[in-house]
C-alpha cells in the first residue's frame, strides 16, 4: 500500500474564494480551483489504493515480511478434514492446465518468491501458506479443478485482483489459490441493450475503458479499479462511487456463470433485464465472497455514459446542515446527482497538514461535502448545479464552496476526498471501520468514539498519545461512513476502547458492520452485530447446501 | 376483466400534424394532441387492468361461473401428504385471529359466496376450492398460522391483491388462503435517505400516493396499482413501467421480513443501501412467488419524484429504425428517459378500430413508439426532447410524431399504449405471451408467429377465421415483448400452432418465457425453455431446504 513516505508536491496554484463572494454574487460562483497533487510514487507498483481501507485487526506492518495470518489469528485451526497437498495433485493440475506458468508449484520446486503475491494481500495484513497457485483459462478448467479438489478434499481460495480489504482473497493455511487472471476476455457487448458479458478475470478499468469507447459506463467504480477484477467485484458485492446513481450490483448484474464445488457449471448468464422464471440464485453469489462457488463470467447492464460532469466542494457548519444539503441536492439535482461525499473537518485538516497544502476553500469548517453531477447536457447540468449552490448559500445551509471549471479541477476536488485514506496512514497505522448507519445518526458515532478515546487519555497532538485523531468520511448518499482512527503506534488500550464499542454502537442502530468491504477473515467473528442468529443459521444452511465439504474459501465469511 | 362491451367515446378533438410539418419546422414540433377516451365502465368493479394480461391457457370465459382449475388442469392431482381441513383447525384459527371476519369459514357454515373472490383470479381463468381464508393482522399471527399449518401438513396460498396473471395467488384444491390485506400499515419513511418500510399488504397506489406527498416515488408502477399489494409485487418481482429508469426490485428492495413455513420470522428488514454481511437471502423471496415463505414487510429505496414529465409519440417504418431511435434516445435523453414503449402498427390499427378513433398521427406506420422523460426541470427536459425529435426526424429515423403539451395530452398519448391489452380482448379471447428476447430479434417473433398462423389458414378478417391478428407491443427499453394473438373463438388448431413453437423460438435465442409475470400455474411446465436442468435442480434444492413439507403455494412455480 501507498505509505506516507513518498514525496508529495505542494499545491501549485490556488485561487481564493471567500464565503462572501459566494453568498452575494448569486450568478458568479465559478472561482477557479487549481490544486495539483502528484501521486505517491511508491504506490505505483501496487494496486491503486481502494476508496478506503478496511479491516480492524492490528496495524500495518512496516517490516519487509508480512506476518502469517496463522500467527495473527492463532485461534484459527486448520480443518483436519482437508487433505494434504501431494505431488500427484500437482501432477494432475499441470496436466490439466498445460502451460508451465499456469501452475506455480511450491511443492515440488522452490517457488516461494513466486507464490508470495498470491499468498499475501496488498495491505500486508494477511499472509497464507499456499504451495500451489492455479491459473485456469476456461470455465471448463475451473470445473475440473473444483471437482478434483472436492473429490480429494483440497480446500481452495478463489482469487481475483486480490485488492480486498478483509483478507478474503488470500489463503490462511495451505489452501490452493485459484486465480482468475487468465480468464480475461470480453465475450460480448450489445450497443442497443447495453449488456456486457465478460469473463470474471477482466480488470474493472479495462471493462470500463472498453465501454467508454462505446459510450457506455460500467455501473461500478472504485479506487482499486486498475487492479480489481469484475468477478471479484461481484463476489464481494463491491459498492463504490457509482452506487448512488446506478444502484447496486444486485440490480445491475443480469447473469452469472459460476462453478460449484462439485464441478457443476451454473450457467445463469442471462442477458435479459427481466426474467421471472424461478428463484434468482445468482444473487447468492453476489456478495457470497467465493464461499459457495467460483464466478467465471458475468453479464451486466451498463448505462449510457454521461457527456457532462460537474463537481462542487463546500463547507458546512453542522451535520444537520449536511443532511439539509443532501435532501436539497436530491431534490434539485435529482437525476443528475452522481455523488454526494462527506468529509469531516478533521479529515480535511489532516489532509492539508500531510499534503502541506491549502484546502480549496478558506477557513475551517466542521464538515465538507463533494457533489458530482453527471448528465447529458453540460449547460443544463451547470445551470442546475449553480441554482442549487445559490439556494444552499442563500439559505445558509452551506457556508462556502467552489465549483470546478474543467477536468483538471474536477480531479483536484476529487483528490480532497480520495486523498483521505492515504493521508490517514501518515502516522503509522489506522483503525478503519466501514459502516452503514441510518443517516440521521451517521456522524454521531465519530463524536462518540472521539469522546471515548479522549476520556481514556489516548488522543493528543504529541507523540506521547497513540491516537492522532478520530475522523469520519464516506459516501453520504449511501449512508456509508468510514470511521478512521489514525494512530502513531500499536497500543492494546486503543483496541480495547474501540471494540466491541463500535460494533455495539452500530448494532444498536440496526446498522451494518460491513457496508461494502465484506466479511472475509477480518469481520467473520462480528457478523452477529449485524445479523440475527436466525439469519446466520439460514446462511449456514446455504453454505452447507452448496459446499457440503466446506472446501470453498474456508475460515472466513460466516 | 374489462370486456369490449363498454361504451367508448370517440376522439373529441384532434389536431393533425403531418410528417412534413415535423421535418421542416425544426423548432416547432409541438402540435396539440387532444384525444379523450373514457374507461370501459365494466372494468371499474375489478382490479385495474394490469399492463398486459398473461398466461396462455385457454380463453376468457364469459360464463357467470369460472371453471375450476382442477377441471382445466385434470393432470394436477392433490398431494396426498397434505392433511384435510378439520373443524379443530378452524377453531384454532378463529381463536388465534379473534375477530369473526378474520376467518371466512366454508366448513362449518355456508360462506361460499364470501370465499369466491379469494378462490378465483380477476382474469376468471383460475378457481380453487379453498374453504378457509385467513386475514392475519400481524407478522406474529402469520408466524403462528404457518407453524400450525406446517405441523398439521395443511397447504397454504399466500395472497396479496390477487391481481396476478399466472394463477399464482389462488388455490388449486383446498389450500388455505392467507390474505395479507389487513397488514396495511406504512411503518416508517425517512425523508433524508428515501427509505420506506411498510407492511406487505399496503396497496401499491397507497404507498405511491403517500410518497408523492413527500416528493418521492415508489420505484415500481403497473396497471394494477390500485389493487395490487407491495408484498405481492416483491413476491412476483413485478417489472412494470419504471424499471427502465429505476431498475428492478432486486436492486431497490433493501430488506424483507418474511415468515418461513415452520413459523420462523426472517427479520432482514434492513434500511441500509449497503450491507455486505453474508448471503443476501432476501433475494430468494423476490420473485419466489410465495413458495418458500410469506413476505410480511418490506423496506425499499424510493427515489426523488420528478417535477417534469414529457411524452412523445411517433411512427417509424421498420424495426431497424425503432432500434436506432432507442439507441439515440438513450444517448440524448440518457438520465431523463423514463419509458420507451413499443407498439406495432397492427396493435395501433386495432386500437383505432375498437375505440372508433383516429390515432394521434396521420397515416399508417409499421411501428409506433412512446417516449416518456422525467426530470427535475421542465425547460431542460423539453429542450432535450425537442432536440432529440429534431434529430431523429432529420435523420429520417422517425417518420412522424407528436409531443404532449399538458397532463391531459400526456394521458391521452399513454392511452395509445395502455389501451392495447383491453382492445385486443374485443373479439373474445387473447393468447398472451410475456417474453424477454434479445433486442435485435425482439420483433422477429411476431412476424414469424404471424406467418406460421397465416400459413395454417387461421388468420383473416372475417368470422370464418379464428385469429384476428398477431400483434406485438411492450417495454422496448427492457427487451420485454408482449406477443398477443386476439381470437374470435377457442380453436385447438391455434394453440397447436402456437405451442411449443413460441417457447422453442424464445429458448433458441436464450430469451425468457416469463419476463415479468412469473410462473404460477400457467408457466410451471414451461420453465425448461428458459432454464437449464441444472438450474431447475438447484432451484428445487432451495424449495426443499425452506419448505421440506411442500405446504407453500403447491402445484405451481417449479
């Protein structure tokens, strides 16, 4: 992951835009915003940093080697019903997959180095002991692999781009990694209906670029798009930035081709938006995190790409006003609203400190929001957005704000939101919670957590305190809060204050302890805070039904 | 159902708008369209006619009594594992539900009259032999009823507004009807997040009117909205008119409260848009047609209501041009496009004959389309729509068209689309198929079917031919075709030509034999045309898992 050690260029130019200018010049609030931040160069060899990191266990290690998950979680024991990997197994896989590089064999030869990227996650938090990585090229090969593994009780881990945040895509013990990277063909695209059919291993950005040429858009976007694969996106029900506008994958995915543990190919690769012929089984695989089968292909409805994009960034004095602004944005911007992001003042202050740069607007505000509109007519959208901004300024819902004038400025404003996760890791480690909370109380958790840690004497400005600050940001439009606690060092006392406090707080409000990141290993033990015993029992029935031998992605999920 | 016998007022006023006027007056194509049709008065006592009737079995009976399903389908035998209804059962239900009216008892007293509306469907095609109808008022009561029925092997039929088109909501033999009409409370609505939580028995129109007051919209609309219930809508995964814009219920339903056959209450009534904590089990109940449990409550994401609405109606010379117009509408109208409906020339010709009125545009065109836009700014939307119309006229994609000037005209244009199903029943009966077909071949089926029936000598203008015509219309935006064959009388030869021809045709193109109406009894035997044996086997596993005694809505679905 991008650490804090990279060189960050300061703000190059910046035009000041005062609150009064906005308030009074009712028809002229288009100040130029020109900030430019270079990317942290150390990040380039790694997957692009996802929108926000997740998981709560421990802190990032700066050591060269990553701690084994079996050391971090000594309570997890290897399931003794699983067979041990033998030379004959590897021989079978080599014969099946043909090409040498399709099998990384750490059993019969020393391939530790080669295996490492598949054994550990990009956050350097989880590391498995897999000895074999398989890279099938077809659904048929996946079917044969799974049938063989099931017959021989060999546990497996399906792996896409391995950009997950909860340790779901790497092995714990010696599970066989089945990596989908070679299944990367776009199978078809219908320009009339907008339906794309593609292999699971297609990289999200590749799919989106392909669609861009055809004036369409993949209805999902997230920070890791340059590395993550669409099969993994579906398997983890990724949320991301476009959910507010285009809805969730449960609505957009029209079909799935998946292989069940016994080798059965479930061909449900419908290209139809309407198909009421029986239970919608594919939905179980969306967010199933590879525990009941491996997704090998998807068909997905892709909307028309918007021609026009506008972005505004503004400061507000209370969370009450943030809610008012959100309601007003939904009301006035309605069909063109494509993002409504929240950043608290503390997150923006830390961003400013770490980046050694000024924020796009003057003064300090307790809350900042970023609004994006996407539509088919630049003039119309600009007019709507200006009218909205005028209104919220006049009503004193918003204190100050700026509107991007071109693509560069759009990126610069987005950097104020997207730069937050990286910024927070500047001091060492971050406790990160990805939560859904009923919108009215969304931010209360941040205040309550800060108060609790402060009372415990753990928060302060100098090095004697482990905690730097307690901040909140996220997808306001989806009631999705990222609670982050940047820390200077690992301190058991901090963890003790945080857990189970945060989970209990969320459970009391019927929130979700994992809004978009999934369960994986990180949250497996906490599902009870978001789901009733009845629900968990019903889920276990599904797992047992599809994967009676439990070979699929064991030690994780539920 | 609305028969053809009602008095229909002729067109009152109409302003002619020629093709040439459109083509040349590039900035002035807003001719007034003023048609007024009164509703068929015989329809008022029945549920509002759904968007299109479905089912293929037989023709509508004009007799006073409806044929028992057991007579129409003599091959269906009563499951002997089900217990017979006894006085002690009725006693239990009466004690549980309290109020006398909660139990209509045809066993110990003569209440046959009262049972009729619950035993038969509004199309008068299906009729069961139920002796008991239960109307629980709470989830707890539903739970107790189901547990009791499961323990005593009493089969049940969940029933909402009973507006279905495939016989799914009425009993076949003596199944107990569990009608949700008394569970009709709106539980909560959050104006910031737009999340509505309501009992399953709330009528769709009531929910939508409630939301309208709060400037929101129910993300589903269909002809039966005045009678159908939201629980039934979810159980059948209703599609309808707003899917193009707002997506399917799989994306919009955020939570479900359902009772399983053993009385377990599955409380998955989340109000969160993002919640990645385990398998999304509620999805199995969306479109599950009441075969694994009874939905008692739902939470659903409701978008902001659009302030502006515009409707255009136009004629085109080929299906190729219809597709071009659709692509262009998606491209230019993008985020404001809320409907793109297709009607073939024959359907509009029959409409014109039956309604004794002229169509909104002159001449005869092989195809007609209706476009609706919904947005937040009337001027902007009007400008976009005008620009679009100019373009498609200039490019000769569209031959002629009109644009509604006010709400009355909007309704009048919509009547050209919504009046079609009623029109087609004018001659006696209609064979109706609700299909999803890849968009490029969507209309080919209508031509192929017409050719086949014509070759067989069954289609003609006078009474010696059973078939009046073969027409197609539907939701172009969703690739959803309604293939309709209006007939003068029942003729075995027609059915023989149609089946399995239609199903095989659709299966060959990987279409769906039930796009939005579901399976019920009508299509139970035909699922194999849209689903593989593997998929059906997997579905049966789910049924057996949740309902091992098979008491839920038997003899239907899969």
